């Protein structure tokens, strides 16, 4: 009995001491390839220009726009409130604090989807959270929000509602569309109000 | 009696301990295809990749020994139309065992793998994923299938299609297009009706 007792205790000790020599677990930040593939396959990351426009106009406090184009392109034009992190600098330690967090919704955008997709997949691989991509990038932004196209005569009510939203948004973001611009600067022509001359009746012969 | 209880307790503890270790080992499987490259390394390497333009792709299409096209779209889209000699592997199945074997075979054979989806953006993430798990022979078809197929007149993926700054400050391309003088509205002249008073008639 005593022997068995000692043996078990020793076995327990050996196993416990084995824990001490476990290899240092790598801090699990990277996700696994199969998990990344699932995220790639899903389309949830793509947010439409309309949704982003609405969130900018509403002043959404957790919206964090990241412009991944070059600095020159960013200076030429960028979305209001966007931060410029050129793709090549994205994983620098200076930016880690901005990109690796769990409060803000990060929306990557470039001229189209190419750069933002690269930024998205690299950050996703590192296990960062709340990452999104502006669907279609700035080209889509200009095609829909800045220069909205008027729906055809037979379009549904939803399309007209969307169009009126986009028209309003285009004014908000500083590009008037045709109609708006024309309305904004009407050529003022003096309205000549024809003055009716009262033709006084000639004195008529009284009684 | 007291000693016997202690032994029992310890054997139970050992049993549990072993069980936990076993479960841990079973659950914590290493991925079959781990990343061989970190995101930072990939990012640093990106400018070195020379992707395949549509023209190059058309030239090398018949060279099946050195180039293979992988169609990432759904089997239905593939069935409708696809690049000649392409292999259909929808994005979701990229990491299946048989496909990994296929990619390994291509790698060993020094075959360049050209990925394409409907648009270029669909092949970006798969390209990064495959490169990072150890297939550096993977490339992207610039412009995707829509450019190869000629459905899209402008194949300038990645570039700005509008003059952003100009539009956002000056009020829109459409406006300048419509700069032709708007039809001048004719002034509506409201004819003043002169009241023609009847000439003074003789009184009463």
C-alpha cells in the first residue's frame, strides 16, 4: 500500500514538473489559415458607400476611416475624418495602437478594392478586430455618392429615395450635382414686373 | 483505512490530470498548412511580386507546362464561361487536402499559378493566403476575368477613375458637361390689358 502511494505521488510530481518545461506558448495573435479563409470567403467586410456616407453624416463616433493610399493621393483628396496609413506602413509599430483595438470600426479604403483588400487581409491574419473595407473604394464613392445618377422613370420608390439621399449627401460632401449647382447659382435676371399703368378714365361728361 | 483513502484520492487526481493532458493534446492540433510567412514579411515582399497582366495572360495561356489558371469563382460561373485550360477551385475550398496537394505539385513543377476571380479584388486575399502558407509561385491576374473577357472597357484596377479633388471642390463633372447654356426661358410677358374705357358718352 505504501509503495503504491509513493509511486502515485512521484508520478504526479513528474507530470507536474513537466509543465515547467513546456515550450513558451507563442502569444496567439495570428489566426489559422483555415479561419482566415473563412473570413475571406465571407462578404461581411464590405460596407457600401451609402452606409459609410450615412455614418459620416451622422457623426458616428466609432467610425475610423483609414486611407491606405500614398500620402500624395491622400493630400489630393480624402474622405472627411480619414487617417492616412499608406499600405507599406500599415504594420509599423507606430500604427499598431490605431489598428489593433476593439472599440472603433476600422474601414479601409483606396482608389478601389485592391489596396484595401490587402490591408484587410494582413490585419485580419494578425487577429485584429472590427475590420471592414469600403466596397468599391473611392471610385465607387464618386460614382454613387458624389455624382449620383438619377434613376429612370420606371424605377422603384426605393431607388428614388436612395437617389434623394445621395443627392443630399453629395451636397454634404462638397460636390453639387447638376441640378443642385444650377439651383445654387441661378442667373439672376431682374424680373421686370410689368407695371400696369392705370389708365385713368378720362373725365366723363357728368350729368 | 485512512491511508487507503489517501491513495484513492491521489489516483483519482492522477487520472484527471492525465485526462486533461490527453484532451489538450487532441484539441490543440497544429494546422495542416501553417503560415510560413508573417504578415509583416508578406507586406515587405509585396512590391516584389510581378503580377500577370491580361496581355501576358493571353500569351501564356497555351503554355500549360509553365502556367496554370485557377478560377476562384463558383462552379456555375465557371461553367458559363472561363479562361481556356483553367482549373476551377472556388475560394472556399482552397485549403482542402486535394487542392493543397495540387498546389504542392505545381510548386514542385515550377508552374506559375495565376489566380483569377470575376474582379481582381477576389483574387487578392487568396493570393496573400497561398503565398503565406508556402506557395510563392502564386500570382494575380490583373483586372480579373472581367478584363480578360473584355466585359469592362476600363481595366485600370487600382487607379482613380475620377479627378477626386476637382469634383469635390468644384461641384461635379456633370455640371461642367451641362455647361451649355440652359435654354433661355422666355419671359412671360403678361400683356397689359389696357382697359379701353368707353368713350365718354353723353350723359344722362
